[in-house]
């Protein structure tokens, strides 16, 4: 779904790194010319600004080469510093090489040494700070990921210990599942608070009813009958799957339909990873950054609109201004979604009497001339202004500006397996369906559009959909 090492977040991270390189260069320059005696001063045989330009090019390449922009969640602080050091030394080697082939013979070796020292210190301080801030955030149980372990013996215990010792990574273990013939082990403690919560008979139920982000197969694969069926089920739902190294991997006999397969380092453990969702943490982090910034600005600018709509609702119908409803978010996480109330107060009760008039297929309810909609509600729905309070859901991190619309949990229970994969990405205010004639599309077309969004996601696509949404709101294309 994503191409690695690309996107605006990656660019922002680069800008900060290259700004540090620039500051380090000028600090090294000032230090060198200020040294006492024969150590001070610099030759003026060439432009030092041009030397800085070469330095920026070299560091631009070396920082990418050594994975300076990989997700910190899966890296130890030592590895982050190690990569920074290697990138610094490689960048300096590149500068020296370019100076040699361009015959910059007067370059000061002491300047290069001071520059290298300042650059490494600057980059290391920045990355350590960023690493610590993200780690502290996850220790407070924000931005965590739920892990289901398949297996409970030594291989699983070793892996659980790795995760338990690194709580700052944000991984939290839901529990372990054993093979179907080990039911007597259910309830046993595996390591510390981690227990065996069932056998593989519960696998599908857990994935459907609970929030599971990662599934780790930590047992000999030959012990799981029809293991490919479990992997297929998880893949169809868009779950991340990891398999610990096993000489029996050929027994899986499975070829992913939508997931991409990679050999990944997971907290120091080599795993075979299958993922059907975006893998570029940089772009996804930037997506969240853009969500927060744009939403905060939007809430401030639209505050008069919020006030006017609230007054209009109060003046034209009885009941609260806002309507709140439980919805399913990322990987089934439940949250309250907020909208301006567009229906009468007892709308949910009246729905039971109107269920036979449902005009759409699938587990959703919609009729063109819904008698429950109020006068002001009709205008709000036509312009999609009723969705504005969901900007606060975005600020809380429950939603994104762009993404599949959050469904009602009862609807999710009726989803087919392949349709559940739409929950593998954070829900949004708008998506492809909203700008593609939503009232004329079938439920299955809607689901396919959401999966199309997930499989082809990019920041450019998000921008395009936001522009089209503004156009749709302007012409009143809502329902």
C-alpha cells in the first residue's frame, strides 16, 4: 500500500536532520577560525558554502542508506545511535571523496573532524530526544498495539520476554493460544501476567470480537493442522502476521493474496512478516500530524459555524445538539462518534418500524426520504455539515480526515470476512465512497472502494479526496 522511504513526514524528518547538519557546519566553521595560534583560520581557495552543499547531499544519502528514518518502535536506542554514527561517518567519507576528485586540496582536516563531531552530537541528541518522547508516550498506554501469541512453550516465552522487557515500544500481549489438542492448558500462566486464553478454536472469534493488531506464530508450524487457513483468515482481515524462524516454514504452503511478505527485525527478533496495510510508518505518522494540525485549524476557523448550527438545531427541534453513537475503529477499537443531530430524538426506536423500507443492501440502513430527519437535519446532511463534530474524534486520535467510514459494531458482525479488512486502517471523515456517488452504489461496491483506498493509499490520494470532498460539500452531494 505504501512505498517505503517516501512522503512528507519523511521529508520533514529530513529537513530537521539537514538543518542540524547545516548548523553543525557553521558552528565548526566558527570554531575553526576562532582557534588560537596556528590552528585557527581557513584557506579561502574555494567557497565553504559549496562545501556545505556537498555535505548536505552526502548526508541526505547516508541517512537514508543506514535507515535513519525507520520506525523507532521496532528499534532499540542503541541501534538508533549506531545508525546515526554510521550515517555520520559515511557522510563525512563522501565529503572527503568529493573534495578529492574535485581537487579541493586546501580543505582543513581539522574542520572536517570538528564538523563530524558536531554533526554526530547534534543528530544523536535530536534522535534520542525523539525516541524518548515517543517511548514515554507509549509507556502511558497511548499508541499501543495488541499482540496475540500462537504457542506457549519456550519459543513463545522467549519472545514474550523480549516484548515484556521493552514496554516503551507500545506492544501489549493479549494472551496465548495453544493448539486444539491442548485445551487442558487454558488458563495457565505462561510468563508474568500473560496467560493461555484459549486454543486455536478461538482464533477467528478473537480476531472478530477483540482488538488484535499483530499475530505471532511462535510454535513449530508442523504442530498446527491446516495452518494456512489461520494465516488466510488473518490476512483477509488485514491483520499483521509474524512467523518466528522455523525450519518447517515450507509446510505452510501458503501464497498471500493481498499481504506483502518481508523479513523484518521485530525488537531484535528476526520474523517473517505478512502485512496488508501501509508499512511506511513515516507516511502514516505524517498523516496523523496533518490530521491534528489541519483539524485544529479547522475547528478554530469553523467555531462560528459550530455555534450557528447548534443554535439552529435547538431552535427547530427538541433534544440535544449532538448525537453520539458507538462505532468500530482501527482493528475493531470501539469509540463514540459525534455528529450534529439531524433526526428526531427517538430515531433509533422508529428505525425498527422502518426496517422493511431499507433501500440499500448489506448490513446498513438507509432510505431516501427518511421521516425521522428534521428540517435543519435535511440541510445538514445535504451539505455533510452534520459530520463536523467528528473533527474532535480526529483530535482524540480515534479518526483521520481521510479513511473508511467507521461502521456500527452490529454492522461489523454481519460483515463477510474480506469486508472486515476495511477495519485495518483508521476510519476517516471521508473516503472514495463519499465522493463517488454514494447514494447510487451498492454495499459491496462501497466495501470494494474502501479496500481500494487501503491498497493504494498515499498522501497524494488523501489530498485528492479532501479536495473532492470540499467540492461535494459545496454542491450539496450528501444524503
